[in-house]
C-alpha cells in the first residue's frame, strides 16, 4: 500500500494534501486547483489523478506516503477523513447504486451493480486489503505508514 500516490504536492505552496476518496476529496481538489498559477480551463475535470499528475504545468505531483512523510518538516500537510461507516455508505450509494457499473477494481473484488448492502459488506470482509478499490480502502492505509500518520 505504501507505493500508492495518495498525496498531492503543490510545489510552490509547499502543501501536501492526503486524498481520501468519499471524504470531500472532489471538493478539496476543486478548491486546491484555484491555487495553481495556470488555472485549468473551465470544464476541466480537476478531480482526476491524471489532471494532478500531468495537467498542472509541473506545479504539482502525486506522492507516495513515504515521500510525503519525508516532507513533514518542510511542508504543510492535511487531509480530511470521514466516519468509516458513513464513507462505506457513500461508496455503496455512489459506486454500486447510482452508476451503471462499479469501477473495474470493485468489479474485480466481486462487487456488482445494485447488490444488497449486506452482500457489499461481505465482499469487503472476504477481499484481501491489497485488492481493495480506492473508494473502500481503510483511511489509515491511505494516510499512515505502519502506525505513523504521514
């Protein structure tokens, strides 16, 4: 899990944002995009990883947990977390009920469109953590190395 690039680094501001899907992530990324010198054109999807990795004129980069941890003394870092059960409900509603087909990693886990919530939870219990879709990975896996918060 430590190689996942869950931190957005805004280089000029010396700012690190630890992304947690289904915890105000899209809203925070939209707000952070306003800090860029080269503002994205209207209608640009600032919520995508591709935007932050390749479309900010090198003002930003995505970082692993280990790299983000090394920046703790020189950068301001923050994240936003959510009650874990509420986050699972949000992921279920959005990724299982609202959209026609769950994302590929969820499909690979065995999650199906419209499945009952209890079955969704059973899939989570039965799936190894390293196979989890990003929307259901426990928040500590996104923000901690071992027992140390990045």
